[in-house]
C-alpha cells in the first residue's frame, strides 16, 4: 500500500541551526501539507502546497520556514534558524482532491 | 474560520465497555468535510473516516460507528466492546474547500484490561 515517508524519524539540532525535514508523498497525489504537533497538544496546520506553490500558510509559518518540491518526488520543510519552541513532531501529508489526507509517520524535532 | 471542539480531554474505561468520543464543529461553509484520526502511542496519524457535509448517514465499520448530526454540528465516534488496542489519542478534524485540516484538541482514550 502506498504511504507517505518522512526522514529522519528524529532529529536533534542546536538552537540557531538550519534543519531540513524531508517527505516523499504518495506518487499520484497533488496536494501536500506540513503540520506540527507540540508534545501533548493538537495537530496544527503549517502550510499547503499545490501546483508548485504555496496555496495557504498559517501564522506559525513565518519567514523562518520554507517549503520546496525540488525534484517532483520530495517535499521538504526548512527551518532556517531553529528556536527552542520549534521542538515538535512535524507531519507531512498528501492527498488528491476531495479525499482524506494521508500522513507520514512524523519527524520528531528536538531543538537544544 | 473552522473550529473543532473535543471537550473530553481524557476517557478511561474498562475493556469491553462501549465508549463515545464527542466532536463539535463550527463552520460557515455549506460544503465541508469531517474526519477522525487515531494517534496510537507510536505517534503516527491513522485515518479512520471522512464524511462530507451532504451525507448525514451514520456509518458502521466493525466495532466503530460514527454519528453525524448537522442539527447539533456534531460528529461523534463510538467504539463498541472496546479493546486495549483501542488505547490512543483520537482527533476529530474538519476541512473546508481550502482542504487544510483543522484539528480538535484530541481525546486520550485509555482502555484498561
């Protein structure tokens, strides 16, 4: 069964460092998303991506964040200068129109 | 803006009991979608069900059933004869035409043997 794959599963980084979280969405999907879940809290929308551009972003998705689909298969989330409060589980999701989103297993980011 | 409320933060029952997880949503859209996802201790998000706003039929899938009532803006989830493996955090979510998901706070369900 096709699935969304995220790497790495866990990343530890120092405050101020750049991190790139990687996702391989399901191959025929057209809509891509990043969500964030701070430990013990709800899942929050960060950004949606369609037709090679951002279609919507939340207030959380400030200038420190960027997304890219560099090669037609990967979908990446970059955090330019990490802060302690960026520590969270980051989920990638993909879908086709008017269906459910399929989520990856998540990347746990720990900023120290 | 859409909003989803799961008022039950934690529920604990004994195995084989039935349990209902409540979900109340708010939206101004006439077309919207409602979802339930399960997050087991391993952390991934597992899709359980999707309903669109035009389909109020209740749905049953094995021990799981869902009750969608537009009159009360609710989309409740019932597990019949609960099992220890049902222990997880359950999230209700909604999506409008923009298709991003808005999640509730989640209900942590613990099934005790």
